[in-house]
């Protein structure tokens, strides 16, 4: 019987290498099994990790709740901690049932106007009030994820309104760092795009916008830029000369505000192409993200 010592040198070397290689394979396999059993193997092929980019949940009002910290839907967690944001969903789904109440005149400083209106709707009947409430809830979820305290002027919990003067007062009493009134326009077909309405200088009666004109413009500019990027929508082709900005002195929600505040008209509900966006839940989520990013830019820079 032969033994290893009688083999030629090159065959003895080959055998040694095979033994070493087998030992390495066994050790590697054992280490992998130990690592897997400790719970670090992660999800299976093609399955996103919990809280990762592929995971989402439904928040209040059917809104999208972003995933983990890395989600592109919001900035760093707690970046808005200590900040108060007031979101004002324009109109109310039940205003049409309270014609007398919403027709009541209220003082807006330089004039008197109706308490509120019914708002507009798409040609297929999707109401502006339904759009603004859904958008406000989506934006609230994203803002709260960044640590902001968010106050809604109404959350579908009122029979009508509130009136435009009360909408302003809610932001004032909350000492909001930023306030935003959400709307969609009702212009003619062919008029497309979004625009942000800034407060004009008004000093009359209970209205005095002197201190908020400057910061409100900064808020509006940040909002317009971020909204355009997030949604892919163009600035209005019929208001603002392509800037996406407009200035008005006839809106009680702006005239009576003592905190930085703007309105956003997210699109024209009477234009078929804009209406297709406004009625799309995925587009509304993009709009909510653009709104959140615009407000965040304003409050953190």
C-alpha cells in the first residue's frame, strides 16, 4: 500500500491545496449559516425592506404616509420641530347646503365680502372643496413626519365655512410660522397651470399686511419653485406673466392675516388637461410633496 510520502512532490502539493480549499469552503458556509440564523438576511429577492422606498401606508383621509427616513417624500425627520403650519383647505363640501350662511357679508379690511363660496368643480363634478381637503390631509401627513405642528382650518368637520375672516384668525391665533390656503381655479378651457397668490399691502380697518408682505413673498417664491419641480406643472399661462406669482388685495384670508400666508391655485379645474391631473391621486401626492418642500424651504432657510 502506498502513502503520501511516496508521491512525487508536485502531486503532494496538489493534494495539500485541495485540502486547504475544502477547509475554506466549509468555514465560509458555516459563517454564512450563522449570519443568516442571527436575523440579518433581510428581505427575500425583490421584496423591499419594511419602511423602505417601496413601502407606504394610508394616513388620515386616504393620504399617503411616507416610508422610512430615506423616503423622498419628505426632508430630515424633525427638521420642522417647533414650527406651526396652518393649512386652509378652500371652501367646504357642504357649503352648497348653507347658502344663506355663506352669503353673509364679513369685513375684510378694505371691503366686505361673502363669508365663503361653494368653489368650482371639474366638468365631471369633482368639487374644488373635495380636492383641497384631500390635498391638505396629504400635506399634513408629510409635514407632521418632519415634526411640524399642523393646524387645519377645517377637516370636513364643519357644516359650512369657516368664513374667510375666521380662516385668517385661525392662523393668527395659532401663531403660525407659515399659513397656506389651498385652491383650484375655475377659469376657461385652455387656461392652464398653477399660480401662487401673495398678499398686497393693505392697511384698512382690521387689515394690516405691512409686516407680512415680505415674508409672504419669500414663502410664495419657495412654494412656486418646489411645486413646479414636484408636479411637473407649468406656471399659469393666464395669470402672473409666466412667473407663477400673483398679488391681490381683495382676499380676506390674506388681508386679515398677521402671519406669513399665501394662496395656491393648483390648476384650472375647467381645463380638461389640468382636470386630469387634479383628479389623479398620484398627482395630488406629488402636489402635497411640492407644498411640503416649499414650506420647509421657507421655514429652514
